[in-house]
C-alpha cells in the first residue's frame, strides 16, 4: 500500500509499505478514506520534535472504513465508517475511566510515565504508524474508533479527529461565560475552531487577531470582529472596541 513515510529531518516520501495486520485481539484495520496534515507533522519533519524513527508512517487525523476486527472488539462491525481520534487510549485504566484519555496509562508501550500516545509520532509517543496511508492498524479499537453517522461526510468528520477538539479545548480552558467578549489570537485552523467554539459556549463577541486577509475574512464570516495586527496595535484596538475594558477571556491559537 502507499503511505507517507518519515525518512529523516526534511525528508518524507510517498512509498510502498506492507499493509498493517491485526497484532492484538483489541486491534482493528481501517481503510482510510480521508486524512489530513497537522502542524505537529511539520514539527516532526523539521526536527523541532525529536525522536522520530525512520520508516514511521506520518499522520494522526483520519476517517475510514473498518476492514478487519480483532476478536475482543465487540462494539463495531466490518464495513462501518469510523472516525479515528488522534490520541490513543486503552479505555481501561483509571484515567480513561475518568475521561482523561490523553493521560492514559495503558496505551503507550513505553510505560505510564512516557505520556500521551498518538499516531505517526516519535518513539516516546509509542512509534505507532500513522494515518497518512491507505490503511492503518488501530489499537484498542473499541475505544479509539467512533461511528460516523450517514449524514456526516468524510471532510466534516475529519475535523473531529484532532483540529476541532483542539480549538474547542482551548475555548473550554478559557471558561467562557454567556455574553463574554473573547479575544482569539491567531486565525489559522485552530483559531477558526476556537472562534466557532467560543460562540458555541455562549460568547457574546469574539475579536479575532491575525494578519492574513484570508484568515481574517473567514473569521469575519463566522461572526468575529477582526483586527489586522499589521495595520494597528491589537491591544489598543481591542480596548477601543470594548470601551476601554478589554476582553473577558483570551485564547492563544
């Protein structure tokens, strides 16, 4: 099968690699129908996140169709469309049972102190092959695959693999109260999702700060008030727009 493979810093290639196989009773094999590139992938390629093993398949955002299931995956069926969350969880440890999947003690083969496990990452994250491939092995599939409703398309579902939850988590951390004025600094993909999430959580106003006309245009179409930091001092602009008070909440995206 074809996959995007990390060969070394600054060197990634589209190559033929062996198809993944069931290795554990809790595994699934998913045929990818859509995948995406994350800013984290750029860190890996540039070497600013060290520890990458040459030959690792990149990518941690994907949706697809279940092709095979291990005998202990009892909640899914072959042929179902599924979303693959970027963070890998075991589903059984105390953290997973409390809903803190990124703090999972069981998914990372390097042990509970190694930290979060995710697809297509460096050795310390478990060195799991990633999702920029035709197929992928999904460990602990009973908790790491989510059915996609028929009315939701692949491109819509793909946003829920990593990027939308990242923006939403930022908005949740900001503890937005109904009617708050929220400043979002950075209007790239995470920032756009943070803007949407701020409104979903009840923000009365969102002030979006960036310098890209395209990004600011998209933020404006979401209902945000935009500030171009190349044209004006963003702090002064935010104070002016809020009657000298400033924002109630701020998100650095």
